[in-house]
C-alpha cells in the first residue's frame, strides 16, 4: 500500500475550501485519502484520469466527480492548454455536525458517464450552485461579509448532495483496506487533538500498540 493520508488545512473559519488548478504541465497526484468530501469540477480542458473507489474516469469540461470520505483516489493530467479545474473540499466535521448519520451514507455523483435524464438535470443544478460558490469564494478578499454568504452556500451544497445524490452504504463485509483506513482515522483524530505536543513516531506508535516500523511505513501526512 503506497497511498497516503492527506490532512486538508481548513480555510479560515469556512466549512469549505477551494483550490484552483490552472497549470498546463503534466501533473500526477498519487493515491491518497482523507476524511473531507472532495468535489472535482472541470471548468475548461480535462483531467485525463481520476481514480476513485477502484475505478478510473476521464473528466472533461463541466464534469463533476464527488469523492467520498476515506475513498482512495488519485489524479493524472498530461500536458495541455487552457486547462482550468477546481477542487472543493467540504469539512468532515461540518458535515457530521449537521447530518448525524453521515457515516452511513455515500454520495453517488459522477457526471462523466451519466445518461439518466433526471440525474443530468440534478447535475445541472449542482453545477449552477458550484459556479455561484466559486464567484463568491474568489471574491472573498473584497467582501468582508463573504464568510456569511459562503457558509450559507455550503449549507445549500450539502442539502443538494443529500437530496439528490445520497445513498445508503452497502452492508458489505469489512475488507482489510477499510480496517486500515479506520486505524488511520483514529490516528489522525488523535493528532488533531494533540497537535501542539511533541508527537514523535515512537510515541504515536506505542499509543496505538504498533511498532515504529509499521507506523512509519503505513502512515504519513501531507498538507495542502
């Protein structure tokens, strides 16, 4: 297993964070996972390969792909021109606070191969909302009240995802990968609570009854 846990730094006090991608260079973001919901939205150009939940997709202009909490995923793009995409993170803590049963559901929202007319309409509505969020997000430095507006839009975004794209998790047998991710979630929650302490690898490994070698191999932490 060579995927890594990604710690997404919050954007001020907002429940969402937006990253704009405009590079025309070849880029590969290796497999990783995190608790926050991630929405990949292509504005122009394309993302050659999005890997998530064991499947691969090509995402073109206007496509929306929602990546669920703890889903292992990666991105790959070749050299291109006028490529522009955004990544929108929704904080796990925010989702959990407003929807208690969040851990029992997933969002099935992927426009890349959608043929159902009713879902295409729902995706169009979601695209309209995302565009509105982007306008206000990238103008927030000029609007002292932007955090209020963006928080309201974040609630609308979650409402729309829950209303149009929510599905109950399947009662499938727990696989080793899930056990692995559950352990890493426990570790990351511990780090979040004790981030201001000197958390050496030996200390963390001992706290979770792991060897330092195992801990070093299977857990690493990236900030964006």
